[in-house]
C-alpha cells in the first residue's frame, strides 16, 4: 500500500515539475527575451573559448552546432532551476534531484 502512495506522490511531483518547466520555457521565450539573448552571447563566447583551448579549428556549421548545443543546455538548466525554485517556494523544503 505504501508503494502505491509513493507512486501517486511521485506522479504528482512529476506533473508539477513538468508544469513548472513549461512555465519556465514560456517565460524564457516571452518575458525574459533579454536573458535568452544573453545566453546566446555566452554560448558564442564559450564556443570561441573551446576553439582556443582545444587548439582546433571548427567550420561554420560545427561552430553553430556547438553554440546551439550550449544554448539548449543553458535554457534547460534555467527551466529546471525555475521549476525547482517554484516547488521549493511552495513547499518551503529543499528539492534534491
């Protein structure tokens, strides 16, 4: 019986975090356009740093791909941070993933 209750709690947590992730993506796309632009600038800088450190040239497609990969990762991190912050604010408890 405890296992069923735990699964129900987990699915409630999953539904909640997914909703907050959607909210985070929406805010990043609409309200926080400046933040998204800053993320793109940081990604371009990190791509240049990668090229310098690795002492390896990348063609335009490879640079764009690496930059977009960094942007996607940073946006995902932002959304998870947003969602976890909302859950912690609602429950007054730390969330560990």
